[in-house]
C-alpha cells in the first residue's frame, strides 16, 4: 500500500471512478469486508442522500486518508445498490460527477486525460477542444447550453470551449458512474446489505422551476430525469417543444430526447421508449404543427414525478 505511485493515488483520490482508482482497488486483493472502508462508504452515501453532495476531504499527502476515500467509493457503489432505489443511484452518480468537476475546473490536463479514459476522444485545438459527433451526442446533457444546437460542428467533429468541455465531462462522468448499477443483491456481502438498511432512499420527484420564461419549465424538465410518464412527456411536451418552439430539425430534437430518456433510465430503468418511437413523435409533431402542453396541464400530468416550484 505504501509503495503505490503517489501521482496515481492523487489522481484516483480526486476521481475514484477512474482507471487508476480501479487499479488501486484491484491491487489490494481484498477478500473480506473492511469495517473502516464500509464506514467511509456509509458516510459518502449518507451525505449524498441527505445533501446531494459527496463529503470529500481536500487532503494532500496523507496516503491513508486518500486510500480510504477511494475504497469508500467502491463500498458506496455496493451500498447504493443494496438500497435498490433508482433515484438514489442517480443522485449518487450526480454527486460524484459534481465532486469531480470541482477538481477538473482547476486542471485542464486532467480533464482531457479523464475525457479520454471515458473514451470521448477529445483533442486540444489551440484554445478550443474537439470531439467526435457520436461521442458528443452520447453524453447526457443537463443544460441547454451544452446541447448540439448551440455547438460548432465541422467534418463530423464538435468544437467546444473549456467551460463547455467541463459541462460535457461532468455528464460523461455521471453516465459512467451509473453504469453497472445496481449490482445484483445476490452478489453483495451480507455486511453491505445490513448496513444499507439504515440508509433511506430519496423521494422520486424532480424540482422544476417555472419562474422565468414561458417555456423555461420545459428546459428545467429536460435537465431533470423523471421516473415515469416518459411516453406522454415525449409526445405531448418534448417533441412539440423542440421542433415547433425551438425550431430544431427532427434529428437534432430526437437526439436530445433520446439522451434525456437514457438519463431517465438511471432513475427507473423500466421503459419501452426506443429511438424509433422518439423519431416518430418528432416527425408527427412537425407535420401536425403541435404545440407543447400548457404548464397547468403539465403539472397535472407530472404531479407524481415532478415538483413545480
């Protein structure tokens, strides 16, 4: 443990989902549940469920603290799987992405390195960055600024500035952390399952602001995955809004909705929505000139899954 490379440990500590962190965890060859690491995992999940943030000590030079945090992340993945609630898993993935983003904002080189670990194929071009179109559209988008309609596209490459790249990297991290979760409970140690019983899952409702702009609530809804009512949200809200209010072409609108549905699967993986359904609804909305539901009707439709502020 004391002979591991310090630079690898430092990187893994900031990004416990990274390749370096996985190599450190594998190198320990742990075969039994460690009480210290379990306690750290419980602390991380408790902070996430209560505050929406990971309790991350910004410590330098203390190997044991950094290793405990890295291992705590591995235990946190098992604990949130034992909870078995989709919204809690999505909250955990978002909190990890937020914590990593705080470090990435201070180190562009680490951001590019992590992007390539996440197979985004990012290249630096003078003051900007480029990535392949397929990589770009695969990243869940939490805000309108990072959507394709607001980017520069040339020869199959999307150009972004450093601020946009940070937003996109955060989305890629959130997606990566959520992959493989939940772990099958049958594969989890009894100690993990027992410890998870004290951790309460979160209420599955997204907070949707409505104060600014006639359709700002739809943009907020697009940034917050929901557990249910996805079919009707696509054909009654998103498709009409994107093609007839924002005037996007059908394919661009479909890409945005498909990305949103993928993030919704982290909240509740059960859905029969596929890409052909989304594209059909975008085409239908365009041909019929449909407008999105009014806010009042949307509140009634989504009352069980979204809380409008």
